[in-house]
């Protein structure tokens, strides 16, 4: 029973620590001490270390020999790379998704956007970040584009910290809601070329907001 319980604790720690990092509860560059976290969660340091190693593979934590773990810092060069990669991949993948989605997958995308809009309207920023990621990934139809979904899923996770740390200005929620609604309408109508154009513009506008917020690239 020891091994399954250990895996369960590690899985729970991954979720808790990931959410805290994405929400900004652990500041960029902050040390993540294994003994402190183990005491807080009432476990040994083994599952804590395993969770931190997993988060390092997701790009949220850095490991330093003899110095332990730290939250990965926010760097403008990384942000530029994230959004350049998204612009290269995501509009084309979403356009393909528009052609390939089943009716059930279209309904799932609509439901994902509804959950996102509710969270944004309530000012639930931490939840909204994950829900925004879920909505965008639904447009790819991961069933038929699993590799694209995996790569873009990681890019969205990395981008989420920048968005939540720097962007909650007045008017942005309404604009995002308009852009998402228009994008979903085109996507469910299977207008692939227009989906590609609309999503490229949406990603570029978000990139511009972040660039201004963090002082430009």
C-alpha cells in the first residue's frame, strides 16, 4: 500500500503547488523549501521532491544543485518565445479542429467558454486562467491532434503566470469575451480560414497587452 499512497500524495501535491504558482501565491524566484512544504502538507520530503521535479518538467520550477528549488522567474524573453510559438501553431491547429470536431466536441467547447465567462464575471482570476486554457485546447480537438494539444497545453500553462501576474485591467474581460464568442461562432460554423485569422489576432492582442504590462519585449 505504501507505493500507491505515495503516488496519490505526489499527485495531490502537484495540483496544489501548481495552482499556487499559477495564482502567484509563490512569487517568481521564491524558494520552495522541501522541509517547509512537507511539514505544511503533513508528509515526508519524498513526495514533495517528486512533485517539484514534475513541476520543473512543466517549466514552473527551477532546480539548483545544492540550493534546492525555486519558482521559475518571469522573463520577457520567455514570454516572447511562448507567444511566438503559439502564433505559429495554435491558429492552424484550431482551424483544423474546426473541420474535424464532432457535434459533441462543439458542445464541449461551448460549455468550456461558458464556464470561463462565469469565472471572469465573478473575478475568479485563478480559476479563469485554467478555464481559458481549457477553452483554447478544446478548439484543437485533442482527440485528433494529441501532440499539438500537449505542446500548446504546456505553452498555455507557462503563459498563464504572465497573464495572471500582470493583466486584470478594466475593459479586458469584456474584450476577451467578445473575441472568444466570435471565435467560437466561426469555429462551430467550420469556417476554418476565418478561425485561423481570428485566433491569430486574438493571440497577438493578448501578446501586445502583456508586452506593454511588462515593459515590452
